[in-house]
C-alpha cells in the first residue's frame, strides 16, 4: 500500500492500484507519469475467484517436480499500460509480492529471451513446452528487469 497512490479492492481479491514507480527504485519513467495503473488479483481457496483459479490451472502439468511444491493460490500482477516502465513496474512489484507471500513467478518468454535469462540468478526451473517459460524467484525478476531491452510478454 505504501508504494501506491491508489489502493482499492474492486471485488474480493482484486486490487486496483496506481504504483509509484519511484517507490520501486525506478528512476527512469520514460517521460511518463510515475504513477502506473496495475491490477493485482489473488485467487485460490478462500480468496478471490476460486472457480477461475481452478479453471486456469486444470490443464497444467504437475508443477511440484519443477518448483518443489504444488501451488494452491495465484497472484496475477497486470499492468494496464505497455510502456517500458510498465514492464519494469510489473516485474518489480511481482518481486515485492513474492518477498511478502513467498512462491515463484511463472514467466513466459519469447524464444530470443531464453539465452538472455539463462544465466540470471534465482531461476528455479525452465520449461520449453508448450512455450519457453521460467519459474523464478524475486531475485530472478529483479535481475531480469535490469537487462537491456527488458520486456514481459502480454
């Protein structure tokens, strides 16, 4: 909440926030307002939309062999803009959420990003099927966000 100009729970488990990019250590906002609109959605047993959580995870492979546990909840951090600063805000806010609640980030990659992230710290597991992805810690997200040309997939 201290990183946000606005923090409003629109419905149970869904938060509409305006993150101050500077509060995440981002000095270069690319000439845009440092308050970036983001939605944080919590899902799983006891919070948010349990049905959506179950539907989104019904056809996933068993993740325990990759990350060491079976996820029971999901936190989605979604930017409402597509500027470079929004990608960095999304990654760093996700890293901060991981610091607070634990877990790992599931990050989909373009094929050309695979070699860029391969040597970064905090990678828990990688996958190539059905598309390239990394399961990474907060440390991974912070390291990747510092790479030239950093960009998340939509």
